[in-house]
C-alpha cells in the first residue's frame, strides 16, 4: 500500500511522499474512485465483511513514493490504490417486494413469511392481521426498514436509491452543550 502526503510542486506535477493514506488526496488529485455496482445485489462488487475495495485512479502528473522509496508517476489510467468503502450484506430480500406484500397481503401475513418469520406469519393469518391494526403497524415498520429479513441481512435497495441509515450515539459522539444568552 502506498502512503502519501503532499510535498512541493516540482514543475512536472505534484510530488507526493510517505505519511498519510492515499485516499486522503484532494478531490482534484484523483480522477476516478467510484465503485462498480453488482446489478443483482445493488452493492459494490466483491463486498465481504461489510467492506469493498474500490480501484482509484490518481490524476495525471501525480507522483507517489512508497514506503521503500520507489517513485511512481501516474498518467491517470492506472490503478494507484484501493480505497475501502462500507457495503451492506444482502441475501436476496427485496425492499420493494417486502413493502408491496405488506401493503396488499399484510393482513394474511405474507410479508412476515417472505422475510422469514413463520410464527409471525401464522399469528397474523389466524387473527386477520390483528384486525388490521397489526398490518398497519407492520407496514410502517417494514417501510421504515426497522423490520428486516430474519437472517440479519439487509434489503436489496437501489444503490443510489432512498436508504435509511440509523444514527447511533456512543461515548465517542461529540455533543455541543446548549448555551443560553
């Protein structure tokens, strides 16, 4: 892996030496760093352990020096490094299908059966969706992506589509105290 940091402009282009990670380049120093999307999963290709590595092409006239001191000048057409990006684990459960089943056949429990909850399906079927109230609540929970597939995977949602992301607060979260005048 090449570690890079910006140095002086040497006339031919920017010279970059070793200290920071290459994906910390300025935007104009990278010509392309976008993932290839798998059509069946709508996630970056080669996604394993919630991480995919994307090929990044440094802009032309960028020179890097690796940890061994070897310099490499880029023309903008060769891979300079692989940037790790986050991706989701999907196992074939479509968000659109789950919402449609919940909306139209939720009172029969078809949505719960599709997501892998057979006991919830049986309970909704025997009570006719808890007289409609349970079906409405399930529709809201599935639409908000709170209830997902039983195997713990994520829904297949268009890569550039509307996805909900849960924000969590931990001890590392910065909190700004309210100051009153």
